[in-house]
C-alpha cells in the first residue's frame, strides 16, 4: 500500500491518506492547498499516483460501483454504455467546417 519507491517506515496512517484524498475530492481544492492536519500534498499525490498505476483505484471504483448498483436494486454490472455522438458528427466535417463528400 506504500507508493512506489517507498522503503522506510510509514509516517502517515493510511486512513489519513484516504481522508486527504476524500477532502480533495469533496472540496475540489488544488493539491497545493490541502488543509493543515493532512499529510503533505506530495505524499498524498504519491499514493494516488501509485494506486492509479497499480490498478488499485480502478478496482476500488469497480467494487464501489457494484455496491451502489446492488443497493439500488440494479444488476451490479452495467449491461450497456452510452457513447456520445459528437465525435461521429465531427468526423463528417473537414477542418474548414464544410461537409465531407462521400
């Protein structure tokens, strides 16, 4: 659970790291303005980057999504996805905004 490159003893409890991540998500503040009392922003960012790179965040997202869907009485796994049509429409036009022939 330590970020890549960490080899020493953990200075900050994992709970404080997660609380800092939740604070950033909830408030939308910049990393640099993480409130006092949390680990330094570089420490928190190191954990987020490591968890992103090793797939921990994706696995966490999948588990939470399944739990929310099950609580709502839905199939835990989504059965369909919506794909926006904007890229398709955009591909019909050249950069000059003229419809493509053919």
